C-alpha cells in the first residue's frame, strides 16, 4: 500500500509536466506563426521546455525506475488530455485567404 502512495504523486507530477510541455508547445506554435523571428522562439521554447521536463523527471524519479515509469505514464496522459482540451489542430482552423493568389 505504501508503494501506491509514492507512485500516485509521481503520476500526478508527470501529468503536470505533460500539460506544461504540450501547453508550451501549443503556445509556441500559435505565437511562432506570426513572429518576426520564429527560429529563435522555437529554439528557446524547446530548450526551456525540455530542460524543465527533464529536470522534473529527474527529481520525481529519485533513481527509482517505477517512479520514472509512473511519471512517464502521467506525462502521456497529460498529452492526451491537453490535446483534447486544446481544440482542433491549426490545419483544421479556417484560413483567411489573401486576394493575391493566382
């Protein structure tokens, strides 16, 4: 029973890390489309998101493979939940057409 009490917070932390990572990716893509320097935005966002998520996995796992696996499971669940809540992908959004196309 005590193992479950340790694994549940690991899964919750993984869920939070997943929502943070994919929420940051969603924000970056939305902002990067209209940015004057999208490469800098995408690279900076990638490094920040990856660094924080890897540090989070390292701290949560504390050298235990079961905690790491539970955190990874929470991360994947967080991805699915965020994907459902974020709405349709950019490709399915209505596009404003410019009048200069042939």
